[in-house]
């Protein structure tokens, strides 16, 4: 499956933060001797998290040995020449996205009990598990957000090595709607964070 992933440090940071949640819960389950089926679910989700992480634009750019030919590295522009935050079509395995979704559902279904296990594993100084589960829900929401077909088609057809892409007016409208939906998913609930995040796409 193809997902339009923004070259967005907010999304990247939230995605990276999931490692704490997954590893602390896995440790807690093993420590408490909780049902091994649950431990396998979290372990599989962690493996899927790693595979998705390796496909994200900011991660690929940080690696000196990166040779990901599945996408180009271009700058995106509006019809009037305004520079935009780039979106990249990234091919993810359906099974990886499904595994993340299944793990999220397990966390949400377990509610307070799972949060207690995570809290004991992470220690008093660690981040609040409830917050990280909320971040998990937001990140999965972005991965499952349907991309505008026309915008996806245009960006998937960008030849390797092209340094810049200028969107047509219709594609720009789709871009604005899509990116606003991303910001809502990631930053709603905090007025300052929402406005600051939205400004990245203006």
C-alpha cells in the first residue's frame, strides 16, 4: 500500500516516540509474566514500527548509507512558486500497518490495566503511557488517512532525480486539504501546537 508521508518533523518525532511505549509494554508484559500472546502482539508491532520507520523521509535522509530508490528527494512548490512541505509516496507493507493497528486496539481495549503495566515498566520518570497511547492513535490515523488519488498519482510519477515538482491548482487544493487533515490528526487539542504545526504547510 502507498501512503503519502509528509516531510514533517512533528510526524517524525511522534512516530519515533512510539518506541518507548512499545518497548516498555513488552518489557512489562515479560516482567509480569502476562499472556505470551500479548507479548507476541507487541513484539510484532515493534518489528512493524521499525520497518515503517526505515521508510520515513527524515530517517532515510539521516542515514549516510541510505540508498532508497523507491522515492525521489524533491522540493514541492505551489503553482505560484511558494515552497511547500514535501509529501512523499511511500510503499508500506499492509501487514505492518495492520499490525500497528491491532496493537493500538489492544492498548485501547486494555485501558487502565495496560497503562499500569507500562507505568511500572517505564518508571515514575518516564512519559505518561496514556499520552503515548494517544500519540499512537494519532500516528496510525495518519498512516490510514486516504490520500487524494490525483495527488498520489502525480507524486508517484515523479522521475528519480528530479529536484523540484510544481503542483497544479487542483493538486494544490488536494494538498492543502490533505495536509490540514494530517495536522488535525497530529496536533488537535492544543491550540498553540495546532497553529504552529499548520504554519508549516502554509
